[in-house]
C-alpha cells in the first residue's frame, strides 16, 4: 500500500507508547486486505486505517488494555451484519476480519525503523508472525529479501502444528523523479510524498534544490542533467516528471533517460514545445504529454493533482492492483 512509509514514519516521531495493529486474516469482503497495518498512540492519535472508519474507535478503546498489560491481543470483527447493532454498522461488508494488536517494544520499534530504511533504499522485507492456537502472538521476524523471490512468498495466515503462521512482505514504494526545482514543483512534491512515493528531486541549481525549500524530499540530486541521470539508478519502478522549464536542460535530461525503461516519463509544457524537445529521441512514444489527466487544471496545485492522478493510474496498471 502506498501509505506504508507514512505509517512507519509516524512511530519514528512518536514520543509516547504505540501499538501496531495489523490485519492478519480476512474472510469474505473487506475494505482492506491482510498485511494492512496502522499505528495507535497512547494519546489516542493514529496513523493509517484498517477500515472506512467503523473499527478504529473500538480498536483505540481496546488498545488501552494493551497499553496497561503490555501484552499482544487479537480481535475478531464480524462485519457481515446489515443492521446498526453489528460491526457492519449498516454497511453490509459481508466479511470477517482478525486484527492483531502488538505493543511496540524497543525491539519492534527498531525493526520497524529498519523496515522503513530498507524500503527507502529499494529493498523488500519479508515479515513473519508465529501465533499460538488462540491467535495470540508468539514471536515475529523481519528479513530483507530479493524482489525476485517475492512471487514465491505467500501472504497469508495458515495453520501449523503449534498454532498459526502469518506471512507478509513489505514492497518498496514507487519512486518519483522530479527534474526541475521550480516553484510549481512544490505542490507536486508535497502531494507525492503525502501519497507515499519516494521523491527524488533533481536540478542543476543548488540554491533551489535543497532541504530548506523542499523539506519533505527523500533525496536531492544536483549537477548537469546527464550527471544526475547517471546517479539515479532508474528502473521500472520510477515515475519521471520533467518540469524545469529550461529547454536545453529538459532536452538533455530526456535524452539521458531514454535508455532506461522507466514506468512513466511525463513532460510539463505545451504540445509544441514538447514535440521540439523530443526531436532527438528515438523512443518518443515512451514520453507522456501533455502531462496529467484532463481535468481542466490551471494553477500549480490543480496541475499537481492532475499529474498525480495520472501517475497513480499508471502505477496501478503497472503494479497489477
């Protein structure tokens, strides 16, 4: 899920005790699937969602007991009821959801932060929980794995001789590469980070491409367009937006990225300008322009929404979701 990084980052900044709430089993239909998790803080704040909002308040109440006992607890919700008396809250979700509440100990806290760092670096992480017969937690583990092995790893809850085992893997979030640190890049970068993309900002001007102006960016690349491209390690998980508004720099950048198989390359600008930019490119068809879904966007904030909507659409097609 795209929000994985944001949820993990919330524990890094938390000063109070926290609980990790994870969906470990779903039968029937549900808003979200196994492996989805959220953080519940002792002060009642939370990061992430496990439902459209019908379970979270009850989970916060149940967490109070977990904070006191410091013992994991598993909760079963039946969301199939069609009246307001059941957990379906009149929604008729027609499913069952089992959720594990774990106190975030020092060990788990360190593991989750390691998962976050691994994801930022582009690595996948395999996670396993061993459970007793009554679904209470026995132990858990995290292991960095090659993405090539992910197809052989099941994400499920299944029986063992001593109880149950839950397996899940965290996959790296998609990467957005933004070439051009102008004023109109600010709302795009902010929105991309909020959604859950790793954002790499690129520009030849260090006075513009820095943490002071773009505090939420994960990585900054400064240099000539060709130098930057050589450092980026572009792959199929990269979504590239070219928006420096400098014709020669944009052209140099596009020529340099042409040899890579990025998931998406979009150029901000008029059709005529972009056609001139692409004259030296062999694979012009791999470039999307005009960039963004046609929603009639005008100002930078609206344009950012249209660009992110198109990129999410492409990401879902690429990701198979």
